């Protein structure tokens, strides 16, 4: 399909392991966002990529979290030494960089469970 | 720093009545405000938006009102339908940076 895709849809890992979450944005969208939604919580901003500019990492909760975006398209969110509090749904969104209402299109999310 | 706040975690209304979802913000640099709707196990989907230079935008059963002096916006759904039951997120945009509220869970009872 032409929407934002994320993989895996579900990930169960043991505390202390590293995980990688992938996001494929909509073709042509130069803006890409990562959010997470913990149980009972709202959308928490993590990181924002815009074209070749330096990413806005202001939402990353700790240095165990990192993200990269290769070739201005696919993005990977990496969580090192996972903790139980990292359990959440991780959502990726993409959008055009300017104009109009800048609607973000969300992927279905990756549900991460840290045991 | 929570720039967008939705102080009501949940709202329950009767089918056919009006649903009013509220949102407050602190960042006066937001140039657009958006509402998203989220069903369980799905990503949020865009519902309606309003430019900061407007005070009202209407789309069918959905109307968003913006009060810039009060830094407050609201989403009105009328008439409410059971299929509107979902979590609604308010968001403010500054350039390409989007900040979301914590969401309000709307339940429309038949």
C-alpha cells in the first residue's frame, strides 16, 4: 500500500536486550516523526527528521534511544539495553515539509513489550 | 514541557448529542492545530485542522473552534454517533514540529 508501514508489528524482548524498530514513510514525504504511546498515556514526541537537516532529538528520553534515517527515507529507532518502562506502542508518522495543514500520516505502530 | 494539554482523559455522551473535546496550549508560535482520531490497535488518523489565523473550521459533523487569546481550542461533534467512539488527540504545529496532547477517550452510547 501507499501508507506508512512499520515493522515488526509486535516485539517481545527481554530486559537488557537491544531492539530495532523500522519505519517506511510515504514516498515523497521528507518529514518523519517517531512517537511512543505508553499504556494510558498520550503521544509522546521522540524525534523528528526533516530532509538532510540535523534531527530534532529533544524528545528522546535517554541516551539508550537513538534513531537514524538513511537516504532520507527509511528510519530505524534503536533502543539499547531495554527496560520494562520502554514497553509502549512506538508510532512513526511522515508528512510533506510545508504548506497546508501539514497532516501527518501515521503507521500502525510497533507494540514493544519488555519482559 | 507539555505544550498541548487535554485535561479530560475521557468523555461519555449519548448518541445524537453534541460531543465537545477541549484542548489548551502554551506555545503561541503554533501556526496550525490539528485533531487526530485513534482507534485501538491502529495509528492515529487526521480528522480536521485549523489555521491559527482562523477561529472556526467546519467539516460535516466536525467543527473546530480556536480562541487564540485564551490559547484554547475545541472540537465539536454533532450529532455524535457510536462510531465516533475513539481517542481524540489535539496537536499544535510550529514549523514542522508537531506536539500532541495526551488524548481524550470519547465514548458515544447508543
